[in-house]
C-alpha cells in the first residue's frame, strides 16, 4: 500500500467467459518480455472482492517505471467479470481506457465444464441434468437486444446463464468501445495457442513472441460425459442467444457449426 501510487494499473483484462480458458491464455501471454502481471492476492476484485478499494487494487500491480521502461502492458485475468454487470461497471469506472479480451467457449461445453469443476470441488451433488432443469425453470432470460443492460443487474453465474454471451456482450459493448475489445473463440485458442497469443500481441501493438508450448486442451481435466439429450436440450435453448450474439458482433463461432450439423442430421433422419 505504501507504494501503490507508483504502480501501474492493468492495461489489458481478460474478462471472460468463465471456464473458457482465460487463466491459461493469461499464463502464456505473460511470458512475453513486455507483458507483466499483478499479484493474485486479490482474485478478480471487482466481482469476488468488491469491498477492496481502488488503492488496494493498484497496490498489487507492478511498479510503473518497470512497465514503462519496456513499453509494456499489465495483464489481468478476471473471467467472472463478463457475467457480472457490477464488475463491468466498476471496471469501466476504474480503468476506462483498458483493453479487453473476451474468450467465448461453446456454451454447452462451458456449462458442463462449470458443473464438473463445482462437483470436483465438493460444491455440487446434483446430476447435471437436474442442475440444468432447475436453472431453466427459474432463471431464463430472453435473448433480446438490450435485455441485460442494468449495471446493477443480477449476475449470470449459473451453469446455463454463463453462456448467454449475446446479453453479456450487449452490456460490455455499451460500456467499452468495440475497438478496445478482442473477441476470441476458445476452440481456436486450444487448437493453436501460439497463433492466439500473436493475435493478442498484435492487438496490444507488441512484437510477436514465441510462447512456450503446452497443452491447453481442457477435455481431460474432468471425468464423465454430458448426456446427449441434455446437450441437445441446451443446444436448442442457446439457439436464440447464439443468433443474438451473431447479430451483435457480426461473426459466427465454432460451436454454431455443431448446432447446424446436428440440425442437418435430424432433418436427414
């Protein structure tokens, strides 16, 4: 705290989605000699530790002259921010000029990964099917432009709600200019981590840098497989949210091809 005024706020924040590989991308990006990372003492302070002050937040950042000497950037990973409107609002207030990365993962796979993580940590005893049924019965939100625009609104932290990307990005893009936001598909990152990192370095205006090779494939982290009928139910449920996302950002993502393939197979049968 004594040196907080001498420290450099983050200039790039990976804001989500949760369970989409944000921490893994961050770990590779900070291998670049011009990329710095803050302490992890206050994990995702705008969502998980909102009582922390701005001074406390900055106290965990690197010394500013070290960053500036290398014309560098300070990178933070906070994947719960995308689904937490209050966190996005505070991020805008504290870091109005920061750049953002949004990693989007197949919402069906993301939901099951989220469930598996909770179960492995002893936080969930229900079946995934029961979790999905319960959430769909009480927490559905319509896929409508501007339908989640209240900065003080309820976070989308559930297994299903975490995949309402169109609604989440609708709020984010009202707060931050589009040219400050880099959208990335998690599947593409898993396939070629180095190329994904080069995109980020280019986004930051940094020289290319060969990141250390490693396996970022999340498929082997947990045991078990999603029931096909639950996956099909979720795929259909997310269809209007995928359409809203496409209309909002003008691009499609890899999992949307999966949905089209499923629909084509069903039609042929």
